[in-house]
């Protein structure tokens, strides 16, 4: 069965993101990279306003956007992000049943996004990040 070009391209593009995250965060496998990319996406969307979650998701390519929004409900309870360390502790809690994430995981995901997204989309993500996480965005 053939796939539409945009579906095939989205899959290849996301695979490149996972390879980049594996390298950036010094992970052992692409399975770890997928779990950790998803963890950051879900924790971020559960921590920002619905408007910001949708704006960030809309900057991502189709497959990544779908992963970020899968299972999400508008109007859900939001997690307050007091600091990057607080966000990391929430990631550890989310991912611990599988494998605790490395320190700097959110910064590694943001580094992948910063490099992979067009400049205007990367800027849009940065503008929607909570103030407590902006220091994790690469310059």
C-alpha cells in the first residue's frame, strides 16, 4: 500500500528528530527518545494555557503535532511550572515507570525543535513557552 508523500515525509522527519534527540540527550535507543520526546510534549501541553498548547502544536510538523495533542482535552487542569527543575521533576514522575529521563531532557528537546523548525516557527514556540522554561531554549 502506498502512502501519500506528506505522510511518508512526516514519518521520516519525525524519525530524524528522534535520532537528533537520542544524540543530544545521549540516550541509548530511539524507543527512549520517543518516550522522552512524547513526555516533554505532553508535560508542556499540560502546563500551558489551551491557547498556548495549540499554538505550540501548530508550529510542529503534522506527526509531532498529532503526538503532542493525542489524548488531550481542552480545559483540563494545568500544572504550574515554577522552575526548570520543577518541570524536570514532573517529567521524571511521568517517565519513571519506563526510565527516568536524563537531566536536561527538556533543553535537549527544545534544542532539536530549535534546529529543526523554520526560524519563525521556532520563535513562535519560544514566545509561548512559560517564562520558567525560556532559559532552556537554546540561543
